[in-house]
């Protein structure tokens, strides 16, 4: 109940231990069946950060440090998989813990939800890909459990912990930045509304602690990045380019104050990588994309290029905010439109379609750190990749996450504040993905595995709870009817 903080009840210890044992067994079997690390074109940058060959802030150097600490000492790529399989096991257990501890679902439902998460095809393939998704989802699960704990009994210390966990989440994937910033304001408000004693000074203090702690940690992370890169403080140095790519269908020549860039925008409309929904990612990576053309105008000066890209993107959003929202809606709808070809898209996203291009410099870094040449990999159809593609319809379940969480929020009578938290978090993540992404890649739906299964578990438990109540009322009505004298 809100307003009281209790340790884990003794009645929950046995099911939580059972969940841990079963999850560990499932994950051990999965690792034994497939321990091959999978590489995406972005993967090499993480390894370069791990082996300290260079500093690439565009790719999470915190994830690179995790590889350096937990996998690099073994000089074996399966060590990365073991690290991420362990992360996946902890995330699954946190799902069971949240469902049993904060939502009071039946033990078997919470354990079953955790086991389904443990065999989730999206989770399994990402536990083998040298990418940030698995570690990011663990960070998200830790933050959500802390948030549920905070709603149970709000304290300033928990708000500071949430701010620290938020910067760790953002350090792994910057797409969570607007979600974390919004949560810094919304969580104190939610804690205030859930508190039985509502005093305005308490709310003001909570908002001040949450916002200041978030600002402090986020600013500290930016300064750390700047110090490591020997540049100005920043999350990374291509945020403007990414934003421009995501809003590229909206931009017009008038959005730039530089006539040279305005001419490029006009010419880009009729180029091979034209300014449309289908070519947003091309603006970022294609040699004929708008970012490459702007970079050439400014003599390959990355700082000036990124600043110019940001100015154009912000001007386009301010000029046409409804168009920006329409872009996000179309990104969301694209996930549904692409379902008929989702198998092909998943094969592309998980590297199943050769050639899975890795830059020569990246290959040398991987060879130096792990003593293996991954350029000669011929096992494209690994068990995890086949399992991922064979269960392409699982993407529908992930797309339904916001709706399932919303339904759970409406129906869940036990801990409605917690159900509202999961629903609100899901909506914010979906908005961040659709507003900030340059394409509708299915791997961006990965965090919805946790949210969808949590919502389904709550709905199942609520329906089972209501069924005996309905039977009881029906029996009472029958008893009353039988007790009445027959009509004459």
C-alpha cells in the first residue's frame, strides 16, 4: 500500500528463489545451445571503446566499459554473451520480483511471466549481439523497480537513486533522455498524489530534489564525455545530425540561415536520397545524404556540421510542430505496415543476411581484444537468429504493449499507481522512439518485452481474481431468488 515500505515478505521468498533457479536453468541451457557473439555494423565501435584504441562517444562508452570489465579479461567472445545472458536473467527475475512484490499477482503467474521473458526471441538474439539493448533493458528494469518502490513510500533518497539510474540508462541509449527528464517531474507528482498526507511543501521539495539531482547527474555525464573526448561537454557530437535525419521530410530551404545549406536542401529533394519518410536514415549514413553534403560545405568540420544540422531541424519543428507529430505517427504506423515483410527485416537487423559489414579497423580491434577473426564467420544462420526470425509475429505482441499497459492501468485494482507508472513509462518510451528515430527498426521495440509481459501478468491475475467474485455474486443472487416465496 502507498505510504508504507515493507521488506520482502517471507511468503514471497520461496517463489522468488524458485524463479531465480528456473530462470538460471533456462539461461544456462540457452547459453549452452548458442554462445556465439553476433556483430552488427555498430558493434565494432563498442569494442574499440573497450580496448581503448580510440574514444567514440557516438557509441556508448559505458557499454564498452562493461565489455572491458566483464569480458575482455577472458579474451573470448562468448564472455560477452555470458555477460549479457546474465543480464537477461537478472532482468527476468526483476520482472518476477516486481509482479510479486508490488502488484501481488499469483506466484505462478509472476514466475511464468519471467520464464516467458527468458525465452523471448527478441531478448535471446540481443543477448548475443554486441549491442547495448540487453544492458539497457536491465538498466530500465532497475529504474522501474526503484520507481515502484518510490511510489510505495516516497523519500528524497529514492529520488536521488532514480536520477543516478536515469543517467546510467541514458549513457547506454540516449533515446531515453526525454523519458528520464519527464520522469524527473512526473514521479514526484505521482508520489504526491499517492501519499495519504498531501502537503504542498513536500511536493515542492520532492520536485526540487528530483530535478536538481537529475540536472547534476546529466550535466556530470556530459562533462565526463567532453573530458574524455577533449571537447566541449555533450552526450555525443552527432545529436544534431540524428535529429535532422529524423525530421528530414519536414525541412525546407527557409529553415537554414546559410544560403549554401538552403541550396543543398532544395537540391536534396530531387536527389537519389530524397527528403522523404523512406530515406530518413539515408540522410545520416549515405554518401549522398544531406548530412554528408552539409559536412562537405563546412570543410568536414564535425562541430559546425552538427550545429548547422541542429539549427535546421529545430527550425523545421518550430515551423511545423503538427507535421513533427505526424512524422511520429507515421513511424508508429510503419511498424504495422511492415509486418508482412517483418521476417526479411529481422534477418537484416540481426545480421542474418550476409554480408554483415564490419569495418576493417573494427575487425582489427576485435582481433586484438578477443583473439578471433570475425571477418571469416560463415555461421550466419545461428540458433538465436533462426529463433528470432521464426517468431517474427512476436513483434505484434510488442506493438500492443502500450494498449495492454493501458488496459492493466484501467482494470488493476491492486496498486493502481504502479500500473499507471508502467503505462506512462511505455507511452513515453514509444513517443521517444517515434519522435527521435530515423527509421522504424523492430529492434527499437525491445524494451516493450518487459512492459508487455508485466501488463499481461497483471491482467491475467485481475481476471482470475474477478472470476470467483462474479461466481460469489451469482450464487448470492440465486440464493436470494430461491428464498423468495413463489409468485401466485
